[in-house]
């Protein structure tokens, strides 16, 4: 049935090798699949395919354990991982995983959200800067926010992130003339977006319980 659905939606079929079981809609707690993906993410999974968070959430069985490309803005700040990052002895493993962090990444255009575990945090983005990353989709993780409300999002395990390349202006001369007014508009827009992102983060940040 999964293969038929994948063909109909033009999506990749499941990997040939059987995967350890995992359950969607549950908290991000270590399991056998997570441990396998941790290794594969560290060893660089490949270029990956651009996939929206909503697609991962709608078809988790099809995208499970596959490299995916995601991007967006980090809501709030990266936080210490709630799921254990533990590498058993292996020649290519990091000496420790103390820098590993979790982040909630939102695509400003679509509103799609993805929780990402980064084994090595990338360069700090400028204010509200967009990041991009390739990782392995684990499952749809669920938790309660600070209001006690249930929320969920796709969970992707990645080695690191990169900064999205800024677009070059099509007409530099016009841009120079528009700079004074543009700075004012941009400042107001950045303030509005920052306020909206903070409200969104409050709706998604996990409870301390």
C-alpha cells in the first residue's frame, strides 16, 4: 500500500532494508531508529531532497530515514537536546556531543515547522537570518507547550546548518535610491516579525515538566 501511495504522489518508496520501528506522534525519546540515524547524519547522508515540513508530517512512513533538505528561521534560540545524543565507540564519531542542540525551524513563506537536532551548530545567522540544512527524517514528534497544549512537528536529525545565500539586487542603482525609506520600512517589518516569532515560539516551546 505504501509503494502504491508513493507512486501516486511521485514520492520515494521506503528503503529496501527494514528499519527499526518507531512511533509517530510520540515524544522525542531515544530508540533504535534514532541511534541509527544519528550515525548516518554524522557521516553526511547526501544531498537530500527539498521537502516541506507539512509533507513529512502527512507521509512520515514514506520519508522515514531519508535525507531531506529543509530551511527557515530558528524560532527563539537553539536549546539543549531533550533526547540523548550518545555515540557508541566508532572511528568517525565526535569526541563528545556537548555542542548538540535542538531548534524549531519555521519557513516564513509556508509556516511549516520542523524540529531539528544539530550535532554541530553552524555559524550564527544574522538577526532573523534563514538557515538551510540536510538531515534524516526520524518521525513526527509530539510534546506539550508551556500552555499545556499538545503540539507536534517532523523531527529531522542533521549534522549542521549553513546560512542561506542572500539574493543579489537586480537593480543596484534603484536600491541605492530606495535605501533611506527602505531602512525605515525594514526596521518596522523586522520588529513586527520578531514580535510574531516570539509569540509563535511561546506557542511551541516545550513545557519544563
